[in-house]
C-alpha cells in the first residue's frame, strides 16, 4: 500500500510536481510499477511550426516574436501536461548541467536541444555525451563547430571534462575527494589534457542548410539545428596520436573514431560515475547526499555502464530517498530546495492544470513567471553552481543560489493574473474544488492546500501562518480566483512548500 503522503513525496522527486491524477496512479501501480510505466512511454517532443524555422528574423520581427512564444509555450506546456513526467524531470536535471542557453542560441535551436535530451534521458550516458557533442546547439553554444586542426578552440573540450563528465578533482566512488600526501586535492586533468581533448574533437561542423533556404539572412536556423553535425573536410581533423587523461588515442583516426575514443575514455574514467551520479541525485532527491547513498548510485552507474534508466531508478528507490515517505522517519539532513521553475510547475500541477497558464491580455503567450526557466541560463555554469554550500554550514545547497531578492519580489505578483478565471479554465485547471473550499471556510481551503501541496500533512505553524495571512485578504473573497491567487502567493513563501524533504 502506498499512502497519499508517500505517493506525493515520491512525485516531488520524480515529476514536475504531484497532481491528483498522478498521485492516484502511483497509489495504484506502486512506486516501482509507476517507474516501469514511465520508462516505457515515448518521449514527448517539441514540434516547431515550419514557418518559424527558416526566415529572416530581423526583417520579420512579428515572426521572430512568434518563434519565442512557440518555444516558451511548448517548454511550459510540456512540463505541466506531458504524460512522460519522469522523462521531463530527468531532462530538466540534465539540462541544468549539460547546459546550452537561448540567450545565445535561437529558440528553435533550444527546442531541438531539448528534444535531444528528452530522447536520450533514459539511454546510455556515453551515448548522451556523444549526442550532445554532435548537437548543433551545443556546437554553437560552446564553439566546437569552430574547432579545427589549424585553429584549435578549447571551449567545448574543457567543459566536456569539467562540467559534463569527470570534474576538476579526483573522486572516490562515494564522492569524497582524493588527496595527495600533502593533503591537497588531486587534479583530474591538466591544461595538456584540455589541448589533447580539443585535438581529438577537431573537424566537426554544421550540415549546410538546403539550397532553398541557404540564402536567407539572419536565419534563426542558420546552424541547421535539427540535423546532427558532420565531419568537415578530412584535413580539418587532427589525425596525429593524442593522450587524453592518460589514455592514448592512436594516430590515423578520423573525427568519428576519435570521438568514440573520447567517449570511451570518459565513460571508463573512475570519476564519471560519482560525478554524474551526484548531479542526478541533487536534481531529483537531495542536494547533499550521504557518501553511502552516492556510493550505491555510483556503483549502479559503473555496473550498468551509465544506463540512465537504471541510475534514475536507483536514485529514486534508494532506502535513504524513500525513508522519508513515512512522516518523521526521514533524515533531517535529507532534502533539496525547489528551483523557481519547479515550484511554479508544482503549483499548476497541484490544480490539475493540463497546460501552463497564459498572460492576461496576451492569451496566446505562456506566463513565464520566472527568469530561471529551462534553457535560459546566463552561462554554461547554469543558474547555480553544483558545489554551492549553504551559508553558515557545510551543506551542499545549489538551488539556494536562486533565492534572490528578485525571485521573492517576483513571487509577490506571480499569481495576480488569477483574478481572470478564464486564464485558469483555458489551461484546463480544475478550480472548482478550490472555489468550493473558499466558499466554505478558510479551514476548508487550508485542508485542500494541505492535500495538494503538503502531502496531506501541513505543519501546524504553517497552517496557522496561512490562516493569519488569509484573514488579511478578506477584501478579495468576493472574487474567488483572486483570493486563490493571493493564497498561492502566501503558500509559496512557506519553507515547507519551497523545499522537498
């Protein structure tokens, strides 16, 4: 038997937020059964309208604006309503350390990169590394399309090691740092390794656009984002021998063979399992896993040669992850802060919405709610560093870096549009239960909030705080959806809704 509390908590780890339907499904199938069902679901994909792919975005500003709208709508709608929720959540986690950003690539390029991650989320991590290396979006974002034998560009080769696979210091399987005799961390790679890696990755470029659209100026699809990069002229790949991380790539290989060799070296490196496993654990269950938890997941990564489906299952079903499914049984050390995007999707999914809500007065455009949205990071280091520690403690808390004054200011007005009930109804949100509770009493509304957003176990101080806050909103009671918006503004400031324990 799976309790409402356990199913809700599990979905906080494995989806973009619990919904009444998903909680019921988990309770019917069990945790393992739900994972099995999710792993079999085909990957949702963003389908960009053909007229928003190849055009002159400077000459046609209206179409350029529609391209952005189409991208943002698809990203948010999928997060709220896609049936393959586990895949979307894992893709969201992957996108936060295998970073590209529509601050540099076009929205269409971002959509195609998201499709790439969605399609690879449950496959081999080695295959994923190869796939993103050949992604035109990544080639554009980190400049590997410019990396040739005669003009090396180290940007991608460095980040492939530093951020995507082995990290900067040597690790034990439990994530602890290896140190030399003097107690200093042992570096994973040297500048020489960066150069050798860069040489091995030379010679890739975007596939030329079809002749019919090749002459379009300022084309957002200039990199042919839906088509995997291909080798340049053979002379642009360095065919001499390379030594990467102590392993020799023999002379005479072409671009494709050397890329395969690079992936094999990275996947066999002892750091990759704990490094990648930590990133996945942090994004799914807890920001600062115990060494034993990380070691168990790393072992699965190693044994399965990076099978992401197996690793994700191990993360979600680990005894430490599930201990908290019984109230009061989990470790006080366990948990993570919800990123602003995840907090927002959780709010809408808790209302059974089928789509993201639109802007008031611009009902064709999704209400973005936060700058911390998918594929919009300011740099390859994402919205937060994975090694950020909470001030005053030694606890890893990467997502805490998103809790800026601007974020809290944004939350104050985030649900103001809800005075227009049609915005919620158009998104398929089931607001009747909330309106009925509002009409009945504040206690009835708080009971419903407890069920949808606190696993049915809202802490007493939070209940009293919300009750006091609702008393101050009495002037809005004549408009139930406005009152609901004010209620959600209050609720999203409570620590137990903003964090997952």
